[in-house]
C-alpha cells in the first residue's frame, strides 16, 4: 500500500531535485529520488543503532568469544 506526502520546498531545493530526477539524472522521477534518500537515511539510522549497541556492550564488558575473522567467515 502506498500513500502520498506533499512536501513544500524552496525553489533552490526544487531545482536540485529536478536536476537529480531528469533525463540525464540517476532517478527517473522526483518521488524515486526522495524515496531513495529516505531509504538511505533508514539504513544510516540502523547502522548508528548497531554502533550504539556495540559501544554499550564494550562499556558493560560484554565481548564476543569469536574473533573478527570467525565472525566474517560466518557471513561469507
């Protein structure tokens, strides 16, 4: 299910979005560009959450028993 969101922006911002979502741009529509920005922000937020958890683990002396190489190998 999708829904609409109307966004007001300055002329300068609109020109920038239009440039990114033009025939020569990476995105075919302004909506596609905005959705990608939101997805990237969500990914960044998830990374920051994981880093915060890791720092909390260090602060509370919680460490993995595996080496970094073992962990990487599990994901390969």
